[in-house]
C-alpha cells in the first residue's frame, strides 16, 4: 500500500504553483505574437489579424522573449539537477570511506 503524507501533498502543490505561471506565460507569448511582417504582406491583400480589446496581440519580438524564458528554464533545471547529483554522489561515497 502506498502512503502519502501531507508534506508530500503540500510539496507537490507548491511545486505545481511555482511551475505553472511561467509555462502559461511562455505559451501566451508564443500564441499571441504576430509574425514579423514584410512589406509584401500589405500589398497582397491577405487577411491579417486585428488587435482588439478581447484579442490582444503582442509584437513579433515577444517570440524572442518566450525563447529566452524557455532557455532560462532549461538552464535553471539543469543547474539544480547537477547540484542534486553532487549531493547524491557525496552521500553515496561517504559509506565507502
């Protein structure tokens, strides 16, 4: 039988609350950024998205901000994974000595 403690539940809840807002922000930046317009798009008469109060669109450079946030999250998770592996290696090597 699996036992779950209140500390485990609160830890998983807090980690979800920490991770959810940045993921939502990155997804919003990617979905609401308009593509970088070239001069030929205007003359083709193509259908363009309109910015309204209910459908706000972000400038094209928000894609770069979103990619920066993705890279930052990868680097941060890698850093803490490496620190945790150092801690595990130290704990595993102590009984040998």
